């Protein structure tokens, strides 16, 4: 018996994937409106379909399109000025109650210490979540390859929880979006 080789299917939208008949066996899919979510068809799954993370189907086998869980969280950020590298885990968190002074973090343009690493690949993404609401600012800078000065991308204001999504292009990181998580 030959093994079935499965590839990830790409759909334009989550609605288009939801309109598909439920397959009999597990499949994998990505939608262009949420490309960061890899979904797996789980036959028989009856989870609540929220229309974004968990998707339903139209006819066919019973089941749901559910996100594939990945451990993308790197080391927590600390109460210090530092440079981080994103060779492995593209999600970083500044935990609540961490800051005791204003600090800055530089995002490395290399996958590790530049003496023995390659430049970060174009399109690489990084998410930083600030849960700390202490009365201190937090600067996020991008290193510029090769050996250019760091460029300020954003200053996260004091006393607010924020998120920041970054993308590496050409020689440095660029701000994609950022926003307050504090009402």
C-alpha cells in the first residue's frame, strides 16, 4: 500500500475554505486572509466554529478546520537594554510588572551574533507583545545589515499594554502594525 502524500492547500479566504466539502481524512490548508494560521482538517471534531480560527464546512464528512498549534514563543524580554535575534521563535513577550526604567530593544538583522550567522530572510516576521503596564517607555529598534546604525521603529508608551508586528525586508526590520491592548 502506497503512503498518501499530503500538501498544504491554499485558499483565498476563510469563507472559501469553509465552503469546501469536508474531506474524509486529515488535510492542511492556509488562507491568504490569515496566512499565519495553518489549519488542519480534523474529522469528527465538533469544536465551536468561530469563523476565524476554527472553521466549519459545507457538507461532506463531519469535522472542523482547526489551527495547528505551534510553539512560537521565544524567551521573555527583560528589564534591560538588549539585542535579540529571531532565528527560532518569532513571538516575544514583555511580561507584566517587568520594567523598572525606560528601556530599548534592538532586533538583530542577523539570525544570531553576526560573526557566525546569515542575514535574516526577507519576509520573516516577529511579534512583540508588551503586557507590562508600568510607567516606563519601551523603544523597539532595528539593526541594519551590514553594521549600520540601529533605526528606531516605535516607542511603546508608558503604562499601556501593546502589540507590535514587524517584518524583515532587504536590510532591516519594518513596522507592519502596532496597537494598544489597553482600553
